[in-house]
C-alpha cells in the first residue's frame, strides 16, 4: 500500500491510489462486455464487431442466439473501489481464434474473473485451465441469465472440479453492485494468495538458513 506523507503545518499530501489490473474472461457471449460496462466509471473502450455469416460456423451461439456482436480485441474499463484502490479491467475475447491476445493481456494482472453460464458451463473450462496453469488467482462468477436454471453453488463447483480455495459466486453482470462484489472477491483472493506465497517463501528461506 502506498501512503502519502504529511507536511508540517500543512494539509496531508494526497495519497496516490494503488492501481491493479484485473482480467474478465470466459466463453463467447457469457457477459464479459456487460460486466465491464456495468461497473466502469469511465466510458468503456469496446472492440466489438458485428457477427458475420463467415464466423457462424466457429462462433457457437447456442443459448445466446440473439447476440449480434463479438469482442475481437478487448474491453477496457476502470472502477475506483475506494480512494486508495483503483482497478483497471480488461475483458478478453471469448473465441479460440483470438486467444493469441491472452498472454499479452495477462501480463501484470493481479487476478481474474472467469464468467460462467450454466447453460454452457463447459465454455469456461479453457479460461479456468489458463489461469490455473499460470498461477493467476481467479474467482468464478456464474452469470445468472434470465430463464437459465440456477444451481446451488456447490453443484457448480463440483461440475467445474474447482479447488476449494477458488471463490465461486452467483452474479448478475448487468448490475453494478453485483459486478463490483465479484471484483472485490478477486482482489481479496489474490491478496490472500500472495500472502500465502510470501509466507511459504519465508519459511523455505528460514529452513535453508537452518540447514546451512
């Protein structure tokens, strides 16, 4: 955390907020653009293009037949959690053919949201695998679409074969408060994971000193 220093006889210097990078990932049509737009305090940058006939064979639209656009690069937004913490949000493209962008977007990310749709739960497997392999902490957020069956959280956790430490929650990506809660969960989980890693590293160094 960054703290400002107060000047004698004057007002405290303004505190520069800590800025963190969060990815928003998941399958095609799961609500990534919607979530970024719902919470962003600035007009979100969007790179959406109209779905074409050429793309229909590779863009699975089962369950999202009314979707007419797709993200081809990224979505970008910003949200201030409080005066000392600002999140920059990067929504990733959902189709496999745009995955070459993921490694670049993931650089420097504190953590990630993996959005899931119970109608097409398997579509989030690739994102979960991506973050697990790279050791990036993530929260799984089930986007509760109108008309979709709502399963108990533990049922979804079992279906996704998630580690018990990975946060899993229900959300409505259209609602600012709901999406904000998801982002807070990501930050808390990432901070906890970082503290655990630091503790393990310190213990390993202590054991090494003892052996030497």
